[in-house]
């Protein structure tokens, strides 16, 4: 059975929608307030202040508190109002076949495009006239500025108090708001910050990273060109060659052991005993070889790290004023109530891993 739109209930014969005496007046009042010029967030605030149950909480109350338990404390949000304002069911239209199921997709529900919906006019008593509904839609469309601009910081800016995403408002001066604030929780974060301020802070943080990367890059190249580095690299290469040679000898001994068993020069028990000894020796040698190869790879990576960082720095210096270049490099931004901003970049792991390795290399030397 499909869900009934807030403001309506089923008729006793279950064949028609009837206005719900408890919620229909709320829906009418929402439309009236929008027509009078009230903003959506203001209407949500009024409904919450008057303690009028939201659609989700109303379902919970209608069940006698036995169902929809997660909606026990549900409130009115801006998007709750928006869903009501854009639903044509309140003009008396009944919409059917919005979704379908098929055995070919495992009987999963699939939502159909609007052109495939079945819509019946005058199917039930309207709560708003069609003319007023259309007027509201035109007003709402006029409030949304169509733009091809891509928000490069979308889902990257967080509230430092509650952890929620900050949402961008596209006006003359674009600002980011904590979603808790936009959802009318006045006693919570209430963080709002100008996009220009965010960009300025990120640019300053970026400059500090450039300086640190330059120092690390110089250190990496200095180590790579040092006599100690070359000495260590040659020593590791020699140790790896020796372990490979040891492995070859052990494997040859195991092969000879099979031949001795085949020629009955040793018994089966002797074969298993000697083979176990060789296998244990082989395992230890392979582990030692793997460790040496990892150390050798890390050692040779210093050259590549230094060059890679130099390349990053060069590109940053050329494009650091271009948002399209900088913002994709941002992993996350946290804005705190006192307007303190922290930023993490996608290349931070390269920075920390490189610095830790170089420090470890110097200590080991």
C-alpha cells in the first residue's frame, strides 16, 4: 500500500483520499504563508515552536507509538516544507504508477520517469487551487538561479562542532552554513562563513605547505646525493644478491634430495626430516630477502620522492591562484565556531610518509 500524502487520509472504502481533519489545516496554512511571502525556514521554525507534529512524527503518533519509533522526535525541516510545496496531490491530482517491479530485476522497485506516470485530475478534494500552486512553483523557480558553476568544495567543508556538512548559499556573497543551523536547531552550531574567507585561509595554508614541501624535497635530494645513501644502496644490493644465491643453493639441495629418494639412497623418513630442515631454512631466507627488498625500494624511492615533490611545487606555484586547481586538491575543511579553519589536502599522506621516512633514514644512519 502506497504512503498517503501528509494532509490526507484514506476514505472508509479505501477508494479515495479525504482531507485529514488534523493535518489538512496545517498544509493549507503552509501554502498561505508561502503566498504571503514567508520563507520556508521561517515556516519550519513556526511549526516547531507551535509543537505541531511533523509528517514523520504524525505517523508515529497515529500508530500509538508502536511503529515508526525512529520518528518519535522528528521535527519540521526546510526540505519537509519543500516536499509539500512541490507535490501536486494537494491540487486534487492523484498520481499513480510512479514505480514498478519486474522479475527481470529481482522484483526490486524501480522509479519511473514522470512521463510514464498516470495522473488523474479532480480525484479528491484539493487543499490549494491549481492557480495558486502554479504561482508558488514559478516563484520558487525564480528564486533558484540557474548556473553552470560547479561547487568544487561540495561535501568537503564540515562543521567543527557537530561534524555536519556546510551548505553553500549562492547569493551575491556566497556563504557556507552548518546544516544544523539551516534545520532550525538554534541552540546548536549556527556557523556561517563567507566563501572568500575560506578561499583566503586555504591559500595561506597552501603557501605554508609549499614551503614545507620545498624543504622536504631539498632534504630528499640531499640524502640521495650523499655518500652514505649510495653506500647504503650498494650494501643492500649486495645483500639481496647474496640471499638470492642462498635461495638457489637451498632449492638445488631440495631437488637433489628428491633424486636421492627416487634412487632409494635415503628412506622416506630421512627425506621428510631433511626436507623439513631445508624448507625451514628456505622460509627464513625468503623472509630476510623480502625485508631487504622492501628496504631497498624505500631507499631508492627517495630519488623519486624528491623529484615528485619538486614537480608538485612547480605546478602549485604556477596555478595557486586558480580555484579549479587548488580546490580539487582539498580533502576536507573544518570550520570551528570561533571561525578557525583547518584544511587537509589529498597529498598530506605523501608529506607525512615522506617526512617520517626521511627522519627514520637519518636515525638509522
